[in-house]
């Protein structure tokens, strides 16, 4: 499932097979502004177009992302994989702002 998403991992919450499963990734940037630019570009160019919304958090130069599908009881779906791939593509486009420690 994650062969082309090497920096992503699957996180499980709760009892195995009965809890929430999410794709998870941490992005590190050179500046707060670059991290915010990434989130802003993702929101306007990707999230809105795909109508699929991440759970994410920005802490200074770091953006942490969790993806799952609410309609599937918080399991990972093709929509989550598509969004993860799109975020990775944006990450590559913003190369001059990033600092990857993952």
C-alpha cells in the first residue's frame, strides 16, 4: 500500500482491527512561513479539489498530517492514498523551502 509513499506510516489507535487507522507523515521546513505556505497551497490546490480533508497540525516549522476516511469509520481508503500522493508532489515542488528530517 505504501510502496510509493516511503515517508508515510500507518498508525493504529485502539484494538487491532477495531480502532482507527491513519496514514501519518511529518514534514519539516526551513521556516514557519514555508510550513504555512505548504498548508495554504495544499488547502487551495489539493484538498479543495479532492474534497477530502486531512487532520493536520502546524507547530513552528513542522506540519504533521494524519489521513483516514470518516465515512469508513476512520479507516484508510483510496482517497487517503490519493491525497498523500498529492501532498508528496506538492512537497517536491516546494523543494527550496523544505528541510526533511524524516
